[in-house]
């Protein structure tokens, strides 16, 4: 019997990047797992202007002086090193709006490409330092993951599903979600944060035993 796993995340959230990798390490060890995964929008910066902003200015405004920025990033760097995940912080020049990235994830879900697009967005942002608020970057990701570039371009150039993404983001906040990643298992059990691989293995083993 399959079990739904709803994941709320933002492709600029480093702990979402780490949380996805930890989950996938567990799924690799349990290839017969019953999970059906769906990704949902949560914007860390819902008021970010469409063009984004300079990352250094954003970090300074949010965390303060450089020493504090380094302190905040240290556990992220360590977690990525433990997983062998590429992390190129020095290449990240812009902090983007992720509204269009979430629209792309939504469309990818309709076409069965959702996980591939989420992976590509994380890779573009954290491993390649690309601006995932940029139209051409999003089109490259769409094309690379099997979506139609021309169709995606027309959608991005319209307001299609933008209000829906904003409404879904607002709804989950109103229901109490304050940060991501968040995982809802079987529409009942909520796990907040980037869960360890062993936690997921335990969950998968319990599902198999049930």
C-alpha cells in the first residue's frame, strides 16, 4: 500500500536541499519503499521583489555582520560535507524571488517531472550559483528535465498560477507552518526540519512492517 509524503520546501532553503538529500539516501537503501512524494510551495521570502536582491546585502540585512553570517552557514557547510553535497556559496550572487520557481515545480508536477525539477533547482542554486529567479535559468531547467521550453516560456510570461502559489503559501502559514523543510506523512504525521537518514530508514521500516 502506498503512502503519501507531502513536502513543503523552498529551492533557496539550504536545509531543504540537505533534507531532500537525506531522504533520498534512505530511499536508495529501501528501493521498495511505498512513498508517493509531492512537493508544495513555501516561500522563505514571499515579499522578495521579482528581480531578487544582492545576496551579500540580503544576508547582512537578515543576519548582521560577516562573522554572524559565517556562524549561521557553518552547520549548513558541515551537513553538506557529510553528505558529499556540492555547495558553492561564493558563486551565489543573487537572492532570488522563488515565485516562478514554485510555478515551475507546480507545472512539472502536472507532467510527472516534479522531483527532477526540484533537484535541478537545488543544483542550479547551491552547486552552480545560478539565479533561479532568472527566466532563462528556469527555461534551461525545464528543458533539461523533459518539459517543453516554448510552452514553459509562454506560461512564465503570463501570470498563470501565480495567485495559486501565493494562496497555497499563505494557507499553509495560516495552518501553522513557520519554516521548512516540513514533511507530512500519510496526511497525518508532521516532521519538521532536515530529518537524519536513520529517521527515514526507521519510518520506512515501520511502513513496511505495517
